[in-house]
C-alpha cells in the first residue's frame, strides 16, 4: 500500500505576484481571468475577477465579480493579469527543491504538489515529513502551506484542505475519512452534482454505497470515475521529476573590458563550450540571450533570434559580433553570461551536390546568412533598399538603407496634401532614430525624394521654450516629432530679395498617434510667414 503526501499552497498565483512585486503584500489586488490578451488590451469593463488577495477579500471582493463591481466595492483595488507562464516556472522551481524531501514529486494544478511518502517509518515518520516540507517552502515565501497524507492522491488532496497545517489519514482509513465529506470535493459537472443533491446523495459515503452497474447506467462514466476515487482507486502517482535541459556559459573577468576584439575572444570560448554541449545532446540553438554585467549589475541584455537553428560556434560568433556592433556596449563589463533560451533537435539533411559551378548561384546557406545579417543589424520588421557604392569586394558592394521600421514608428499610408496640389497622395513613416545615429540630424531625409508642392501651404507654428513644438496644418494640430537644424538661404531671385530657413520635420497628428509625415518646413523671414513647400517620399 502506497502513501502519498499532498502539499497545497492556497492562492498560489497571488503569492507568485506578491513575490515578484513585494509592494502588493500591503495592497488589495485581484487577478483578472483574461490571460490571452496583452495587459494594455484588456477590456476592464468585461473582465472578471479570477482570484483575489486576502486584503481584497476583507473588503468583500470575491472571485467571479466583474472588475467594475469589484472596484466599486473597494476603491483602492488594483489588478494584475494572470501569467500562466510564470506560474509554471515557479512550480518547476518548487518541484526541484522538494526533491530534497522525497525522490518522487509531481506538480498538479497551480499550488498542488504530490510527493511519495512511502517508507518513512524509520526516518522520523510522516509528521517529520510534514514539518520539513512546511519549513522548506517557507524559505521561498510560501508560509501558508497545508499538507495532507493518505493512501491515495485524491484523499491526500482532500486532507490538505483541513483547518490544521497538516492532516495525516491513518493507513487503510481513506474511505472512513472521505465518507462524511461533501461531494463538492469531487470535480463533478454542475448539472450532475445538482442531480446527486436532488436525489439525496450529498456525501461521498452515499456515493460509495451505490452499485457500480447502476452508477454507470444512470449517471455515466463521470460518476463512475468519481466513485472510484472515493473507494481509493486513484491511478495518479508522483513521479521522478525531469529537470529541464539548460545550456548556458558564463565568464568572470579580473579586470573591466570594453574592447570589441577582447569581447569577441571571450565569446568564442563560451560558444565553443556551448557547441560541445549542444552537439553532445543532439540539439541546435534557435535563440540566444547575451548579458553583460559590471560588478553583478546587469546593464546590457539582448535576445538574439536565429533565422535557422544552428550549433556552429563560427556562425553564432558572427551573429553575436553583429549584434554588439549594431548595439554597442554603453560601459565596460566584468562578466558575460550567454544562455540558449530556445533550442530544438538537430536535423540531418542530404546536401545537394548537383550545382552547376558555372552558374555562380547563391546557395541556401548563403541566403540564410545574408538574412541573418539583416535581422541582426537592422532588427525585425525592417524594410531596406539597396544603394550602390564603389567597392571591389562583393560583400560590401552596396549599402542597405532602412526605409522604415514598425518597431519605432507605425508605418501607415497617410494622406499628405489636398487634391488640388497635384502631389502623390501617400507617404511613409521614416525611422529617424536609425538615420540620426548613422548620418546625423542633417541627414534626416537622406535617400528620400522631395515632392515639391506647386503652391506652398501656409501653416501656423507653435513654439515651446523657444523651440518649434507643433504646427496647424490642414485644419489639424500636428506635433513635431523630429526636426533638423535650419539651412538658411538668402539673396536675390531676379529683382526680388529673399531670405528663408529650411527645416525637414517629422510631424504627427495630435489625435492620430503613429501616423507620421515627413515635410519640408520653410520660414520666410522677409514676409514673416511659415509654410510647407513639399513632402518627402
């Protein structure tokens, strides 16, 4: 006869959030049930409370309430979104720690852990196991744990709901323990549970007395399974936990380093170590995470996604070098950590050999490497165009210039000017951050074409602390997101004297964020007017 212990941590999800954000321990907060949408897209008017903290329960907030009702009940109530991924990771961490008390540990639903409690008679008994478990989990912030010990997993889980910190059911007494308890402990369908109550079957003892044949014929297989649990026939058993595979490497340095060549040399030794680990297990890396520390302070962290899985240290080193070149380190470092966050099984494919050497065609691997360079240097969701330059090497005979990036500015086709101006109607948003970092503010419109307007459009200009802040254009206020330094032109145009300052400005409608237009803004000093004389496309 086996013995199983069940560790129950009430409101496990609440405790996980309180550990992550200690300030929540003193606040009334709830978890909302909609975990599939991002936090900024949750519809609070329809969201319902999934679980509430003890402070919120004291203010009469209960699970199942709408968020609006709960907020009306408790004015200072805050909310967090359910994070299933964090709950699973925390459960894995607890399982890895519980192995100290029992070799067989399994995690059930959040906050429920089953342990093998067999053979503890000469090791202090089951009471010592309960004390050791509660002491162990309290070190990790779970101070309200409860434990039940019984012959079956179901009886142990029911025993863990008792009012005491632990409840031990004597061996062979599971049925006697369960008989007086309500059938609400069983995971029955609501309709089936109502049928049982209407028939007077209110306790698990009543359910156990019904013949199995009648149970299957009248109530179906779900009722039969529930009866088997009451009688002690539970197939659930704790198992030996399987540790997740982890591939990482770290290096600590005696003195600070900021040179790129020295950094690449350290990364090469780390990647050689990771390559041996991956090839030994038969895996390939899909995503890397590189972290730089300065005296235990993390100041640089960047995930690196790979276009194709690889375990080649040469390829991975080239990708990491491009990453650091595209996003240079802001300070010197004393340690590096490199982690393979995603990996997959290595696949073996037959190499194609029937390639005509006279065709000078790019192989699939060369194309993949080129795409990886684009993603590493320019980032994801980037649109680039080629500009030829005078170089002899094929690798650098051309410059790839980004047109726009959706990570920085939402790229949308926007109406630019009125129909009577005879100008192209659409413009695209420009990644000004990238252009400024490479060329400077004077190159804000570098590589773009100026669409000149036949008749300049006059605009009103708003200043803030002496700087251009917004313009009134086409009946709307547009905020100036970026603007170049002025280029002044003066002289005589035939017999007319002129004096103008030209600006390239990225403007955004005040009530339409993300819809940007790049315009040529002109200040006429002779007439003291402002106007738009063209757009960039």
